[in-house]
C-alpha cells in the first residue's frame, strides 16, 4: 500500500479555504469518500451538513491529517481517537503531543520485539536449512 501524502493546512494562508466538500477532501488526501464517511461514523471527524452534503472545516482537515499520520505509524483508530480528543488549545496541544510521544515509544517497543522475534525465527530457519543440506547430500 502506497503512503498517502498528508497535505498541511496553514491558518495564516489566505489561499486555504475555510471549507471543503467530500470530493475535495478525498482528492487532497488520496483517500476515498467512503474512508471519510467511516471516520465520521467512528466520531473522529464531524463535518457539518448542508442538506445531504458534508462540509468539512479546517478542523476536520487537520484531524484527517492526524488520522492518516497515526495510521501510517501503526496507531489503532482507538489510539488516534484518544489523541484527537486530547487536543486542548489552552495548552497549545501539549497533552496531545505528550500522549502521542508515549504511543510512539510504545509502538517502537512493540516493533522492536517483533523484529527480535523475526530474527530468532530467521536464525531457526537457517539452522534447519543447514541441517537439511547435510541430510540431502
């Protein structure tokens, strides 16, 4: 699966719109409209409705960006949801960043354990193959 670019939003940029349609969001993030609807169903984003149309805000844009970054590094949707809920503008996102750092460290530890398990299995396979070579000759 190819890694999706994650467009950034800069509030100070006058060229960045205040709202986006589902098609614009899907195209910008290279995801499907269904993925955006799924994130909405999971409570991760909350576009406003104008009739049947979903209108995404800059906040939704930032949240989708964080969702995709979190998925790219292996966070679960529950972990991503927790991180999104931790954002507090009063602390400039410090609690959110601290929790994200903790999740990164936990994910790194998990991957290290997986790497060690893989290396052990590879050594076992090499050893077995060497034994088979001796029996096949």
